[in-house]
C-alpha cells in the first residue's frame, strides 16, 4: 500500500521557499543600496578634497606671484619719522615698604 502526501503540505513548503527567497532578495538589494550609498559618499568626499587641494595650490601660486608691498609705501605714523624706533615702556619698581617716622 502506498501513501500519498497531502497537497496542503506541498503548498506550504513552496510558499515558505518563495517567502525566504523574497526576503533574501530584499536583503541583497538593501545591501547593494547601502554599498552604492557608501561608494557615492566616498566619491563625493574625494572630489571635494581634490577641489580644495587645487584651489589651495592656485591661491598659493597667486600669493607667491603677486608683488610684495614695500614698507616705504606705507605712510609713516603721525609725528614720528620713518627711521625712529617704536617707543619702549620701562617699568620702575616702587618701594612698597614705606617706613613710618
């Protein structure tokens, strides 16, 4: 005598396999999306760094090539000759211990 397997068991098994493959596809696709976002962020970060590096290099070259401002072009301070040195402050300590008479 042979026994037949019930159809309801087969349908549950195939439905369960379909659900697992859909979940697996969902996980794989979400992993691919996350990987694409990470790669995009790295590409944008690299582009910004290269742009800043190029800008910095151009500004440095421009600063080195422009003529330096000479000190003679600056107007002298009022009341002082251009050859005088800046005033210096001298500190003279005062005797704190005063003797009473």
